[in-house]
C-alpha cells in the first residue's frame, strides 16, 4: 500500500475581482494614487481567495478607479450579485475590499458599510460587459 497523500481537494469557488485599468482608471488622470500598489495589494491580499482580472476600460470613467467584485458560484447561489465600486482611490478602501472578498464576498459575507459609500450602479450596457 502506498502512503502517498490523497490529492488536494479542488479549490473552493472564488470571487472574481475585475480591476479597470483603461483610459482613466490606473492612470495619471487620477493623481495622487499609487495605482501599481493598489493592484499589488489586491493580488497579495487575495491570493487564492479571488481571481484578479484586469480589463482595459469598463466605460465608467467618471467613477475611476473602478473595481467590480463578482460573487463565487456559491455566493451567486446564495443571492449575491456583482458589486460595482467606484472612486476606489484610497488604500484603506482597497484593504476593505480585500478583507470582504476573503470573507466570501457578495452573497456570503455582508458588504461592509464603508464600501456602500463606493458602490454605484452602472448602466445596463456597461454591466453586461463585465457580468456576462
């Protein structure tokens, strides 16, 4: 009999965190923000808890920097829907997003009250680009 370890269980379904880095988000048009540090923080803080997806433009430039947190399949089954966050230009907001996603994100963890200040509803046309 072999004493090999059983294969690891598949990773739990994870949230997808979409980070806009287009014409306005992540550029000098939003001064005073360390855009590279924001992205590095999300990647290091979330690790396997989320898939980080960088997109060119979410067409919500008036809300730059935009981050969309999409629920995991388990979160969606529990009623979670994508949460659009705009004006995410503060390291504390980035940290709050990472903490929430590690706790399960939409559908599985209560959205922190502070993130409600960043939440916005884009037009249906814009939402379809990311959510479909």
